[in-house]
């Protein structure tokens, strides 16, 4: 029996030419005609070899929203099999884990456990990276001090993807908080890292909380630090505490109040870098008005200095890799804000 020809609105979605497929998806979205009857055809494009087509198809399905959920859940239960992976991704994008069945949640957790057997450390790269570094490997104790709960094992790839996604924030009308969860590494070369936007040492609302937490962690573990690094020349900041006291806090992000964050004397690694650049050592880094050429050079150098400071004092998260000594399992944990407000929805690579 011959197959039923595709409905005219979806025929172009199966065209061999990716330009035609892309135009077809854009047309459905612009006309507001991406309805439930187009859902199977759009799901079929989630694995499209053209990344733009695949991305637009995911957006179109996400825009269908709640009405699509029962159809997607039915596909997860009953097939067709070729659409089941895309349906799982779509459910995660529309509403996150609460929309997944117990069976699907168990399958995801099982896949994570399988992946963990061959998991290897990788750089925690993100457009905006915030992290706390604590001496030693007491992952559970560190989470207790920070008030983190509900830890769940993840791969480095999954943890890094979540950190990067949360750092981009979410819309005001979207559920969950971008500071609702953090990635807690196992012990890495003698240090444990807690990464996520919640760890920002210079956040207007969270900065003082982070300072207090880093001080408390240093009192318990001897040394603790917090960092910010903008990978696209968006600035750097570092907060260093030892044995219960702040020894240094510094921020260079091109903002008028940067100098107000300065505490303590410059670190040895800061002094050494200035000496390498031929700049005066010591210097008054609380005064940044009317900068001369030398101090302007330092300002631009300090914009990207957080990873180098971390490398000198603890672990540079951008250089974590096969040579890093690892003890333990990475986890994603909820912050107190995450418990109260939930976390952003989304699908991530495991």
C-alpha cells in the first residue's frame, strides 16, 4: 500500500535542500501555523544535519508549549521509536524534569551512571564562569557549609553544559532561577571547585554572602577562594581567604565601582605579573581615575587574569584535563534559591 503523501504544510520540511527545510520552519513560525499536526515532522528535524534547521525545529516545538506535552509524552510511551529521543529533548526544553515520566528519569540517571564509568575531567569553559575553590576533597562537608542539597551525579560534560547555560540567565517569564544550582567537582589536584552563577564574588545581591561563605570555608579548610572570569574580555575578579580572613579581593570589569571592591594587599602573583610587564611594584590599586598608560595596561591585563591567579593559588578550571588527578564523582546540587524557586528548564548533553 503506498504511503500517504505528506500534508502540504509539512512537505517542505522533508525537502532534500536544507535551505528549503529552513525556510519551511521559519514560515511555520512566522505564520503561527506550527500546530500539533506539524509536531511529528518538526521532531524529525531535531537530528537534521544542518544545525540551523535542527535549532529552528527545536525552537518551533518549544513554542508549541503545554499543548504539545501530552503528544510528546505519548510518543515517549508508545513511539514511533525514531521520534522518541527528540520527544524527550522537547519535553526537557518545554518544562524540564517535571514533565518526564518516572521511567524516563530513571533512564537518564542510568545513562549518567554508565557514562560516569568512562568520564574524564574536562575544562569548565563558559562565557561567564563563576567558581569557588576549596582546599581538599571534602565534597560533602563543603556542600554542607554552603547549604547545598539534593546532589545528583553528573558527567563533567553535563555539569559544564549546565553551568554555561545558567550563566546566560533566563527570561523574566521563564520558570526557575539561574542561580538555583551549582556544579560541584570531585577533588581535582587537591582542590574542590563549586561552579555556577551563585558563586559570583562581586554580584550586587550575592557578593557579601559569597564573601562570608568563602571566609567560613577557609576557617574550616585553611584556604578558599572565589572567582569570576568573562571569557570574551568581560573582566575578572578574585576573592582569597585564608584561615578565616579575607587576604585579597580585586575586581577589574570596566565598571565604575570596581575599585570599591578592592580589599587587602596585592597577591604575589599580581606583583610578579606587573614586574613581567615592567609596571611599578607596589602600586595603589584603589585609585583608578585618570589612569596613565602604565596603569591602563595593567587594567587590560587584569581583565583576563582570574585563571592565572587561580592557577597560582589553587586550580585553573580552564586547564582541567586528562592530567588532572581526580578523586570522587562530580555532582549537580541545589542552592537554597533553587530549592525555593526551582531551576531553569532545558536539555543538555550527558
